[in-house]
């Protein structure tokens, strides 16, 4: 029996979450220092495990419950997480030491921050990280199902309608188009009168 794509990915995420949980627990492979998952992802190791398990379970039942998987939201969340990991290491005084100890953004955050710092100055690297996190947040919000988005309060809709009603009609304020000019010649004249 061949599993549907969402179920296959769901089982993979669930198994990955359980392996990640084993790599996050003390003892075993982490007896000599920080847990391997903490070294890899720093502070994000703790929320990563429940996110993988919950995502795997959600994908397992998505087709049965009629849920639509919003891959754009998942991709945006991943880009946002990577931006936050890089930001955590841009703020570190000794980034490599912090990564080995499982602090900041871990080795992943260290690698991203060092890549940005090798190409851009520190201020530009910060700007790019903030821009990436902001864009990820916007894409994530737009990719969510309409029922999950916050609704606009009713009073805000009334204010917008009142403002729209008080604004003069822009169509009547425009000068009438002249028939003696071709459409290409009308644009410079409209631009000159607008300025």
C-alpha cells in the first residue's frame, strides 16, 4: 500500500521529532557536554522537538480531516526561524564558543551569521536578518487559512467606511480625455499637469 504524500512526510516528521527528542535528553550522546541538538540549534532545540512531533501528527491526519497543508506558511516559519538563529549569533561576543556550548543559535545560527558577516558589514547583516524575519512574518500571516487570521474589529470597518464616504470622488476630479491626442501623447500631458 502506497501512502499519500502528506502521510509519508508526516511519518518522517514524527520519526524525526522522536530522534530529536533523544538527542535533546541529557545523558547518552550528550554526556560530555551540551546535547547534540542544542549544539546544532541552540535555543531553538527545545521548541523544535514539539514542533516536529505536532507537525508530523497534523500531516498524518490532514487528508483524513480535510485539512489543507499550507506549505507557504511552513516555509515562512522556517525562514523566520533561521533569521532568529542568525540574529542570536550576531549578538554573541564569542560566537563559535557559544555555538559549541549550545547557546545562541547553535552551529546553524553561527554558520548563517558568519556567512552574512563575511559578505556584509555588521549593520547590513542585522538589517538583512530583521528584514528576513519581518518578511517571513508577513508571508506566514498571509498564508494562513482565512479562518485563522485575526478579524478586523467592526468599529475599524465603520471608520474606514466613513473615511471613504468623506473622500471626494477622484473620477470626477480628473480632466476629460481629449480625442485629438493619441493615448501615448496624453501621458506626458497628464504627468505635466499632475506636477
